[in-house]
C-alpha cells in the first residue's frame, strides 16, 4: 500500500489505477476539473478504512 500526492488514503496498485480512471471519467463525462474529481473521490473514500479493488 502506498500514499500518493493526489489521493489521501493508502492505496494498492489496483485501487490507484481505479481511482485515476474514475477521475478521468468524471473529467470527460461531467466536465469537472481533475482537481475537483480528485477532491470528490477523496471526500467520498477517505473515510473508508482501506478501499479494496472492485471485483
């Protein structure tokens, strides 16, 4: 698990890729900035103790 500069929680490689893809989709589909997308992901998931890669 590693902490990145963009996301506030410790993430494994799978979750990091998932959150980056999620941010990309938010930018392209909804027109929010990348910073806003990352902030929304952080707000939604930082309370979770350890996000796991979706199956």
